[in-house]
C-alpha cells in the first residue's frame, strides 16, 4: 500500500516540479514519477543538511522540500542536456 502512495506522491511532485522548471511538455508519467522520487531524496538531504527536519511521514514541509529537490534535479539535468536542433 505504501509503495502505491509513494508512486502517486512522486508523480505529483515530479509534475509540479516540471511545471515550475518549464519541462512539462517533455516529461511523461514515468519521468515525473522518477524525478519526484529522486527529488524527494534530494529534498530530504537538503532539509537535513540545514538541520531543518527529518521527514518520516507525509507533511506539507516534506512536500515542499520534495518539490525543491525535484526542481534542483531538473536543473542539474538541464545543465547536461545537449541543445538539439529541431
């Protein structure tokens, strides 16, 4: 049951982060899930780096840091993305 909840949470976080970083047109559902889940780990690392909190349950602050981590991840990916001509 928790795995399904994490997948839905990751999809929502990845979708919000892709809207913030203007990558929504390029990303599908699977990419949103992966970015959301990895972004959650990055956001938790950012929060613990500044001793703000450690998150073990779903909360508003956990959601905010997960979106922040996903935006950071998308920013890092965009640095390595090769500009392609259309």
